[in-house]
C-alpha cells in the first residue's frame, strides 16, 4: 500500500510543475521562471542541509568526504548533465508556448523512456529484450495517436 501512495505522490509531483510553468509564463520570461524555480528549490535544499548539519553532523561530513573521493569523470558528467538539464528547461519553456501540455508532456515522457532504453543499451550494455522493443513501438504508437 505504501508503494502505491509513494507512486501517486511522485506522479502528482512530476505532473504539476508543467502546469505551473505554463501559468507562470504569462507573468515571467522563461529565464525568470528557471531562476525562480531553482531559487525556491535551493532555499529548501539549504534548509534541509542545515537540518542535516545540525542534527546529523557525522553523516554530513561523510557526504562531503564521499563527494571529494568521486572520480573526476563523474564530476564532469554531473556538470554536463546539469548543463543539458538547463538547456532542457529552456527547450520545454519554449515548446509549451506553442503546444498543449496534454500532448507535449506524454510525448516527452515517452521519448525519454525510449532514450533511457537506448542509453542503457549503448553505454551500460544492458540487453534490449523483445518486451522492451514492443514497449518502444507502443510508445511510438501512443505518441502518434495523442498527436
């Protein structure tokens, strides 16, 4: 039961920002929306980090030491993924001006699932099973039907 509740919370939390961004675009530029959303997120994260630092100092120190030990390739990858994420937000905020969210988001989510399968295959050498291939075709059919 707890798993279902957690999935529902995640589904709602991943769906609502699309509508908020569309509504905010009537008042703010896409750059202002990105800055505002990240500002609010970072205030929350900083408060959470302060809580961890005050009440769980040993875990905070362990985290800092673990980050220092990360190989440089992962630090570089993190920077690249962050830059791609920023470009992605700009792209989304541009696309939602000319597309309905009810069409755009399912298309992006479906294509994201296909990209995940392909990245897993080419980079992490995961197998592409018949079920995954059928899933890819169903996603593509679904995108075609929605649009």
